C-alpha cells in the first residue's frame, strides 16, 4: 500500500471527542520514548507530521492521523513512564483502555517494543491484556537500526519469548531511521483493510 496523503486531524482525551466519521482505525501503543512519533512520521513519509521528543511521556492524548483520506493511525499515550504521578499514570492508562475497548472501527493495534532489550513488565502486561480482550495486535520491534542485522533474529526471538507470542504471530523489525519494515507494516495494514472490505485510499 502506498501513502499518498497524511495529516494530523485532532487530539482526544475522552469518548465524547472520538472521531465517528466511519473511517477505520489502527492504534499505536508502546512504552514512553519507544519511538511512536517517529513511527508515525516514517509511515507517513514525512519528517515532522508527529512531534518527536527525547523527553519520555510527551504524548498525553489520543492523537488522530488520517492517511490517504481513508484510515486513521491513532497514537495512544505511552505507558511505563515513571516521572508522572500515580494518579496521572492511572488516568492515562484508563484513557487508552477505554479507547481500545470502545469498539467502533478499530481494526488493528501495533505495539512497539525496543528491539535492543527484552520486553519489560509493562510491555508484557499490556500485550497480555490486549490479547485477553481479543484485540488484534501486531508487534513491531522498533529501533532496529541500533543493532546489527546479524543480531536482529536473536533479539526478535527474545521479544517473542518475553511476550509469549504464538509461532505464527507477527514480530516485525522496524527502523524509522532506515525505513526497514515500513513496507511490511503497510502491507499488513492493507491486508487488514481488505479483509474488512474497506478501501485503502479514498478519492475524497
């Protein structure tokens, strides 16, 4: 699938602000500072569509990005960020859970895991929760440019074991710097859209 158009549309903090225009949605989840904004920019083929920061925990809202006038990528607040109050962490967690369970046209979730390290406890707990809820999750092993290609397979096995992935479950190495994995991820998105009988590009 080609990306011919991408734009930021809006942010939301509660259900009253969710977009209800009938377009399908993909959600993006991951630890704070795992590179979700860089993922959005890479998929869009644009450098500054989503603001990136070296400061973890910058995303505190649900951010909607529309692609090809046909579908959304929704960036959720990062989890596992310690430098906020317990109350705020719980509020951000509830915000994400409410969205993920809201139904609507959410057709897939991409969970970013740092390929350099074994999954952390929050990664495992979030992944298990999503699977228990019957949500469709694709794991993306981010920051693949930080290790040699020769080491990627062993690190991917480490992620698979840490999350308890089934043999057939996807775990895609990805780099926002080199573009590794971008086409694979877009192909996965296209498969999900077509499986639902949905368009990948809108002429509107």
